[in-house]
C-alpha cells in the first residue's frame, strides 16, 4: 500500500511509483471518483500535446507546399519594400 501525506494547503505528493505507472507528466490532471462507501478512485486525464493535435481537423483548403508559400511571402515582402504593396 502506498501512502501520501496531506499538507496544510490541501496538497499531496503522488508517489513516484504511481506517477510512473500512470505516466503522469506536468499539466496532466487527476479525476477523483467518490463512491458511496467512501472509496475513492483516481483516474489520469492526459493533457494533449500540440504535436498530438496536428492534422486532427480536416483542412479547409489545400496546402500548396513550402516552396509556393515561401515564394508568395517573398513576393509580398518585395512589394512592401519597393512600396508597391502599401495598404491605404
């Protein structure tokens, strides 16, 4: 049985064995399910990393590719530098 002590601020340190077993990382959340008999179940809610969300939504328009985007940006910058692309 693992133990943790409650601080005066209501905080506990989760034992390293539990953190490793649940693969807990900073930013992850814990959900406490309270049973009618006083039993508490703890579940981990893993925080989604930005890299995990990549391509999770369908694109609204096709991506032209790095080369085309870079050329478009370079053209826009050149127009601004030459004064031809000033907004009024």
